[in-house]
C-alpha cells in the first residue's frame, strides 16, 4: 500500500552521489536534510549520533541503519494499534481547525462499517453551523447513525446523548467530532477535558481513543499547537493528515519525541478511502530513499 501518492525525493536522494561513505561532511548534510524535512532538531541529532559511530559504513548499510534508528525513535512512543475492544468503544477526535478531523471521522466510519461495526457519529462541534451538516453528509455516505443538536448547543449535552444512544441502540463505536476553535484557547481545552469526563462517566470502562489530528503540511508549527492539546485532552494517538500534500512528512519522526504519543493513522487524500494504518518501519523506509 503506497503511503505517498507521488514518489518523492527522499532524504538520501543524491546524497550518495556526493559522499561515498559516512564521514563528518555526510553527517552534517544528513542533519540538515532531516531538519528541512521537518523531522526536528532532536530527531536529526539522534540519527546523526547513531551514524557517527559507524564511520566508513557505505551505501545500503547506511540507509538501513538510518531506517532502523528512525523506526526505533518512533516506536518508543508506543504501539500504533487502535484499542477499541469494548462495546461500545469511543473515538474522540481533537485538533485545531482545518486539520482534517471531520474528514478523518468520515474515513473511519467507512472503515469500521466495512468491518461490520455499527457506528454512531456525535456532532459535538456545535461552534460552527456547517460542522454538523458536514458530519451529517458523512453519516449518510457511510450508513452511520448520527446524534446532533442545534448550532450553539452544549457539546457536553451532545456527547451525553450520543453515549446513551449508543447503549440504547447497541452501537459498537461512537466517533465524536469536536470544535477546532472556540472563543479562546482555554475554553477549548476546558471543554475537551469536560467531554472526556462525560464519556468516562456515561460509558464507564469503555475503551476510548482520543485522537489528535495534525496536518503534516504545517510541520513543526503544528507540533507546537499539538503539545497544548496533548496536555489537556489525554491524547492516546495521532492522526497525521495531508501527507499527500507535502514533500516533507518528517514531522512524524519528531511527534514521538515531542509528544510521546504514537502516530496511529495517516491521511493521504480527501477521499473516504484515503486513510492508512501507520507503520513506523514502512514510513521510515518511504522517507529514507
Ligand atoms: N489532501 C488532503 N486533504 C485533506 C486530508 N484530510 C482532510 N483534508 C481536507 O482538509 C480540509 C479540512 O478538513 P476538515 O475535515 O473539515 O477539518 P476539521 O479539522 O474538521 O476542521 P474544523 O471543523 O474547521 O475544525 C478539507 O478540505 C478536507 O478535504 C488529507 O489527508 N489530504
Ligand atoms: Mg470539522
């Protein structure tokens, strides 16, 4: 399964034409490329340190060592598998506006419906009038149920209703859409904390994945915003979207280090099927060409 729609010029592209083996110049160039690819200074330093002890290493062996190092860094943050064993289970989607939360919910609804799960969508983004409409379209397309209230309603009340509807209707999975923007950031963080509390109160013992959606095209800037969410919402996984729209994508490497949370899914387009499970090694292989 291709991660990237177009073949991109990888981190090592052309590097070996200029350098025949690992030496200080090679390491300097590699560090710069990793930083330019949005991998972050920490990741770049870790990779360079790992190779510094391998002076004289050549060709494919260098590539493999780099792939191993980057994979290990990403795997430190934990396993990418979704934990949704209970009936019902919950996915709470959080992240700043425009990153792809609602679209990812549509993709997930399709994926889980195809696995035979009864999916219920919860329109807890009541801040924008169009938000519930957009989610309603995805519900129709995927055959999922939806719980929604009017614009400006209390998101907590929508989540409360969705949790109880899931119990009453025997749903397997509740996927909650949340606002990416409120009147101020503190309100937003407080609200997310409140929503997670409602879920654990109404569905005690239910598996709950809190997925933070990050737009890969925003690189390191997106990561700074993400840190605030990760702190407030008890995030269990990252969805890295719009990988099809960037030639970089290296931000996946620094997520593990900065947030300590595993990337679980990647978005590679706007369509309903453009979602992939994340595999650290596959990702590192695709990046280090
Ligand atoms: N190319 C590409 N576009 C994407 C991807 N995921 C989402 N989008 C697009 O990004 C835009 C914003 O997506 P939404 O799902 O509305 O984002 P959101 O986070 O729900 O935004 P708010 O509701 O405003 O907070 C839409 O045009 C989507 O089609 C992806 O993986 N690749
Ligand atoms: Mg949305």
